[in-house]
C-alpha cells in the first residue's frame, strides 16, 4: 500500500496541473491500493463550462500529473475512466480509479513544478524545438498563421465576453486583492493575470458594472484584445483529439504536451475561446487541416516567458483529499 506521506506528496504535486480558471476540481480518495479521482462539480462553471468538458479536461491534467508524481516513487497504475458526466452542480463525481502497482520513473515528472501559465509577451526571436512534434497537435509557427489565429482569438473572446453571465463568473474567479478570502487558494490572482494594482481595481467595474456603457462607446473590444501579445508567441499549438475520446483522456495528453513544452523552456498561455466558440473551432480545423474525426480541444501559445512565474494559488491538502 502507498504510504500516507507518498500519497500526500503525490497529491500536492498533481495539484500543480493547470485547471480551468484555477477551479481545481480534482479530489482524491485512497483505499488501500486504489486511488479514486473525483470531480467536484460544485466548483464547475455554469456559464463558461455548462457541459463540464473543461472540468473533465482539468481532472485529466491532474490525473496525468498524479501518474507522473507516482512514477517518481517507482509506482505505476492501471487507470479506469468512469466516463461519468461532470456538468456543474452534481456534487462529487467519480472520474477515474487508479490501481497501483510497481513501475518505473518517467523523467517528465521533473517539469511539474516548472510549468505555469504566462499571460504576457514572450521573448522575441525564433525558438528551437529540437525535433519536438506531437501527433495530436499542429504547431503553427508561420507569421500568417499566427496572425490569423490572433485575430480569430480576439473575435471569439469578444463573442464569449459579450455574455453578462460569463463575465460575472470570470470576475468571481478573479482574486484581485490579497484581502480576497480565497486569495492564494484558487482562482486567478492579479499577478498571474499580469494586471497592475489600478487595472485590478478597475476590472470588476469594466467587466461588470460599466460594461454596457463602455460597449456603447466601442471600448470593450480593446479591453478584450490580446492581439499584440499573441503575436509575440513564436508557436501556437492546436491540440486535438479523437471525437469520441473521453475529455479526461484528452486532459492527460494535454498536460504532457504542456510539460514537454516546459522542458524546452517554454511557458504556455491558452486561447480557450478559439476551441469553445463553435464558429472559430470549425474555422481553425478547416484552415489547418484537422480531420473531421478529430476535434479541436485547446489552442495554446507557447514561447520563452519574459518574466518569472508568480506564486501559485492552490487548495490545501485537507480540501483535496477526502
Ligand atoms: C481547460 C482549460 C482552459 C483554460 N483556458 C484559459 C484561457 O482561455 N486563458 C487563460 O489565460 N488561461 C486559461 N487556462 C489556464 C488556467 O487559468 C490556469 O491553468 C490556472 O489559472 C492555474 O494557473 P497555472 O497554469 O499557472 O498553474 C485554462 C486552463 C485549462 C485547463
């Protein structure tokens, strides 16, 4: 049986995986030689993720991080995915069971602590991939392709941000001051969003209270635009999966892609709007030749960050282990 110490170390490391809005829906139960992963759908995004696909993807990323963390202790696991629905507000939903056995170390585990989301300009100049490819991602590096994606991303983000409910939910997951009761525990803080103190103070007004007013004066598109910083990313990865693949399985592969990028010195910055918006999802698949039996799961900018990772907000173990 896995010792309590090793289990807690692995849960802590697994929690470093990326999750949508940093909601951290993954919960763990240990029963002898079996670890069970649950999705806490009560932290699900009712507007941003009504089907629970992003929650499942996030749990998949945590699951793969757990596999890597276990591998550091020469532990492997036979994974069974339940395929259960992870739509918001159904309490704890079992998503996977891991039957533990002896295993070997996977060196990618060392990247878990180094990966982070970088939401600002990337270092200029071309990057070296040292032959890195993936069969489930199309890497767009040419200027015409990146410019087109930057423009489509702004359009899709604006369509999504036009929804009052989406903006309210987003602001609810922002931790704009250190005094926020959940600062340091979950959600996205000011530093990780690269906001100045003034921008952080203004954010709830701009995104909720005065949005309609700003919109009437045509100021909201500029507020949402990421065009110029997107163009600094030398590589934009179009991550895709089989249409029928369980999103938890897609999340596992997604985490590996992010960690592989990290091992090349890259940080990532997702452009979820491009895959979430059905119009841009179809346009991206058509332009970049993603086959009809595959779906675009996530688009992510990669490059060398021009600053350090900010402190991570993560839930305490007492929240994550049940
Ligand atoms: C499914 C999914 C979608 C995400 N979409 C976005 C996005 O559109 N924009 C963004 O800035 N971050 C996005 N993120 C990144 C999360 O906000 C980030 O992982 C979380 O805040 C934790 O921060 P960390 O990655 O630095 O550990 C997404 C993450 C996941 C798993």
